[in-house]
C-alpha cells in the first residue's frame, strides 16, 4: 500500500510538471542557452524569403489631454502570405475612439493582392457610427465598395519591397531586445514546432515600435511603458516564428494596455490568384476622391487655376502700364510747369 501511494504521488507530480511545461515537449540543444537560440534565430531572419503570418493588436487606452478625456478601444488584425513574387493580405479594424473631435465606432476590411498581373484591392464592411461620416464614405466609395479593383498606379514589385513583414533590424554583436528570458517548452506556431520563451522586452524594441508609429514624444512614451511577452523560435529551422506580449502604459495622458500577437511560418507561402476585378483605379481617380468624389473634376480645377493666374498676370500688366502712363503724364506736366515759369519770367 505504501509503495502504491509513492507511485501515485510520483505520477501526480510528474503530471503537474508535464502540464506546466507542455505535453511531449523537448529541451534545448545541449550547450545552448535561451539567449543563444534567440540570437541565432534573429540572425537567420535575413534568409527568409517566404512566409504566412498572422498579427493582432488590441488596445484599451484612456487619458486626459488639455482637460479633454480621450479613449481608444479597438482591435486591428492583419494576416496573409508573401514571397519574392506575390503577396496577399487582409486587414481588419474594429474599434471605438473618443477625443480630439472624434467620438464614435468604426470598422472595415481591406484586402490586398499583388502578383505578376498587378496590384488589386477590395474594401468592404466600412461602417461608422456618425451618420454624416458614413454618408461621405458611401458617396466616395460607391463605385469601389465590395469589388476587386486593379490599382493601375501601383507596381507589384514596389509593394513587395515595402511589405517585408519578416525583416528584423538585428546584426551580429547587437544586444538582444529581450531580458529575463525563460524557456517554457515547445508549442505549435502555424504548423511549426517552436521553442517557447517568456521575456521582458527592453527599451530598444519598444523604441523601434514607437519610431515606426511616429509618436512625437518618444522618451515620455518609454517612461510610461513596460512590456512582457512570449518569443517563439522554430525548433528545426531556427528562425523566429512569433512574438506576443502586453504593453502597459501608466501616464495621465495615456494609460491602459496594448496586447499584441505576431505569428509567422517562414517555410511556405500560399498561392495568390488574380481576382476577377470589375474596376480600375488610376491616379486621376485618386485625385478625384481627394477632391471630394466623382462629381469633382480635378483637371477642370487645374485649368481654372491656370486661367486665374493668367488673369492675375494680365491685371498686373494693366496696373504696371497705368502706373507708367501716370508717371509720364506727371513728368509732362512738370515740364509744362517749367516752360510756363520761364515764359512768365521772360514776359516780366
């Protein structure tokens, strides 16, 4: 009976340990520390040429600026695939914003594809709580909503160059952007068996994200931010497969949390087919939208501006001529006055 009790107790303890670290999970390679694994993965990111990915951000922020309360509560997600010749992404936004002249809810989805046939986009589900704004959106996007559109003013190769989601700004010898790294076992990330680490994100990574977001007062933002997260590295491929974390902000003007998750499988990319598009968007169409919709013709506006400038030139010329004539008339009068005086003196 005592032997059975010991075996049972051992089984319970082992079960708790397996549950805590993950069933069937493996240890790190002999002689490798968590820092070694992450460093190797960051350096290997430069070799990644294809991937599928998922990213999600949830923000719950509030604060008081110049006596006005500001709130932001929303979710942003983006997922897709890319290699050197093609790309497809879907972006969705759903949230509430209050402050700085804005107060309401909004949501929408944008799909983007790029391949050898061009760049294509589809906008759908754009809804805002403000009726006037919704009417303006409906008017401006009436010809394009829920349809695949060829963006003829964009080149797919340029878009592919600017859309490298797998790039990491890290070189050999750089300090890791993580501290207090702890190994937690392995887990599946988009089909890849991956090492799982927990870590604190140091100021360098936060700074990079802040710069990318173009936040004005970077240092003030950093002073108010702390971040902890999870880091994932593919066991066999030794490349980064994900990052997730929570950024906490503690500042009167901005406090709350931003939760983020980024997962990537750098071993494959999905096919990107050319959609059946019904519309084409040109640079002229973009200008028309910027000027307030299809009822405005920007080319006519340009002609009007040219005509106005020409008219101004003509007016300036007329003014100059009038001024010259006035001066000559004055000079003539002055001459006449001198003659009259001489004549008077002679007469005297």
